[in-house]
């Protein structure tokens, strides 16, 4: 079976709540990791690196 390496990219458009112990980036990552794990039988493998994009909002 061919392995499919999967990366998770999370994004939050404002800084609000980013300093919380568990924030929306964490929630996004959890959901994606669970889905990738559910596809293990198809050869999906989660890469260990985190790709987080917090607070991309551009100030006018």
C-alpha cells in the first residue's frame, strides 16, 4: 500500500483567544488528526510538524 503523508495547516484570522490553553488552532488540529487516523487503512500518515497560522488579520 502506498503511504500518503498528510500535513495539517491550521488558521485563525485574529489574535483573540490564541493565548488560551486550548484554542481554535488546537481544535482544528485535533479534528484533522482524528480524520487522518481514521484513514490509516488507506495509508494516510500524519506528519509530526505543526503548520499554524495564527492572527493573519491585516490591520487597516
